[in-house]
């Protein structure tokens, strides 16, 4: 089933160009903004974040399925983060060969040994899916990954519905414009951060956004900050360098940075090896993990989001361990799993290697990395696996079935890019939040969605990686 925006495609070039101009202005009016790439440190040079001219049709049933399963995924991530034996067993092969995951795991072990200082846990997750096209033309929801660390675009995706509503109205599609859902993940994410801040219990303490040196996607974060300031919750933006230079713990393990007490550390940086430029950076991460501040995510939740954990969860009986006596929950989660295969040493891993080398186009090879642009496809899979198939280095990867969404035709609006019709593929993200205090789950919510669309010629990469663009689902 190839979904066409048939009425859209039949529009003449003059109207398309006019609508593109209208759309770009609407995006700027709504604050769908990014800093310009060439000058990311200049706060005065901005452009619209790339987005589609038209919203993309998404079947209502699969969309609602993705929203419905999110609170169960929140619970699952939280349970995994508390199960030290499971994490150790799941990641044992990966940490033997992947230095970055090994370093994170060492940090996790150190915190366990010393004892966690804070019983409040804050999770801001995003579960990403593609709609796999079945032979009968219907779609099934398949999870690509779950992001437990710095899940982005909750801010900007809160501003895009009005842009597409306006474009459809100008195009004479009033009825369709009313089918674009309200969506405000920024408010939902901030609500969970606010709850953690309240439970921490100090009005003077700040929510610290730990951010990169230069940040093109700053406005995405600013919307969440703005929602917190509306609640009179103070926020500060700090870098690893600031924590290295001025971070300290008092005798009660309260965290101070630049002399201010920190109630919540919201990590928007620290998920890639290159974020840790020195031993001091690792020391800063350890300082924050040791502290009384609520961490989002804490180190064990960070590890719960690894690709290896995702693969282990697909094994028979594993979900049942986390949801005993809840077969409907197990069924709901398992229905979203794509095929995932181990590359550990032994017969099972050997079989995976053979499968991948025989039919590389059926699979995606994934390292334990976040941030988009890391996955390996097609003939490259053969190159990588031929090099590591006989060695333990292969354990740094997992193999996943390639998902085949139905292509949709659309225009991708980017600064300085030509206006042309593209065959596009979309990825649906669902935002979930939870707050736990000790054994009590204080909050567990699905707070919104994100649709990203890219030209079908690109295999991998998100909006921040410069490949995908923002979009909205038009429920059909």
C-alpha cells in the first residue's frame, strides 16, 4: 500500500510554492526554531527547524496502540533499572568489548556499592516506532528503540500542529486540518520534572539542564524550561565543564554548582563517548550520580536504554519476569517487538552472523550508541561482520530485522534546499514520563508524540543528525 497525498500531489507548482512560503512563516511565528548550523554559538541567527509541508497520513489504530503501550514501557524501563542482576547478565558480553558501555557500567557498580543517595527517580523516555507494511496492505507497529536519555523534540513538536493546521486551511482543506491532534509533550515533560523538584523539597534548589557547549537545538529545550518557569521553578543551563570546575557535595550529599543547590539534573548531554572529553568529565558524572539531586536519567536507567537490553527483552520468558501475572501487558509490549538477534559468541551468535551475511538487506546492524547516524545497512553489514565474525568484537553489536514502512509523498522544507516532491518514510515517537519515590510510582503518563519523516534514500539519522524533518500525523 503506497499512501499518496493524492490531492496534494495534484496541486500546481505555483500553489505548492505559495504554501511552502506560508508554512515557513507559520513555523517562524510558532517558534519552530533552530540555530543556524554554521553559527551555533550565535544566539541571534536562527531559522525554522526542518519540517514537512504537509502532515503524513498515519492509521489511527496503530497510532493509538503506540500511545496505549507507553505507560507499560515506562514501568518496564523502571523495573529494569532496579534489577541489578538482570542488567549485569544482559550487558556482560557488551561490556567485555564496548569501552563506553563498560565505563558506564563501572559507574553503575560504584553507585550500587556506595548506596544510592536519592530514592526519587525521574524518567523522561521516548519510544520510537515504524509502521511495518504487511502483505495485505495493513501496518503493524514495530519498535526501533527506546530512548531513556535526552529524548529530544518534545519542545518543538509541541509547536508544529498549528503550523500544519494553518497550511491545510490555506490549501482549502479545512476538514483535514481538524484531524491534526493537539500535542504538547513540553508541558508533560515539565510536569514530571516539576513533580521530582517538588518531592526534592527545596524551593531555592534549581533544575539544572546539563547541556552541550554549543546547541543548535536549544529552543527544543527552552520550551521545557519555559514550562518550568511558569510554575516558578528556577532552571539553569550548565555544561560538564561547569560541574568540573564548581561542582561539589556538602555533608548531606546535596549537589552545588556555581554555589547553587541542584534539585534535578536533567541530562541533555552525556550519551555519546565524545561527550566525555577527559577524566574530569567522568568525575563530574560520578559527582552528580553520587549526589542527592534527582537524576534524569540516573546511571541504571541510562543502561536500561541500551540496544543490548532491548535485544535481551525479546527472548522468551524475559518480559514475564518483569510482569508476572500480567499476560495482557506482556502481550501489548511484545506485539511491538521487531526481530532482534544476539551476536554473542556461541552457536546462536554464529547463526545470526550467517543470516546477516546471506541476506544483509533484511537487517540493520546496531552498535550501542545513541544520537542517530550510527546504524549499519546493506553491504556495509557484510564489511563489518566479515571483519569481526570470528572475534569477540562482534558482541558490541546487535542485529535487527529491517522494518519496511509504506512510502508517502511529501515536500521536505529545509533552509537552502530545493522544493521538490520526495518519497518519504516516517518514524513515530511517543513520550512517556514517570516519577517514583522509593517503591511508590507517583506518576506514570504518556505525554505526547513526535513524527519525523525523511527521504527514503536515507537509511538512518534523526532531525538533529540533519536527515529527518519534523512532521505531524494526520490520522486516517
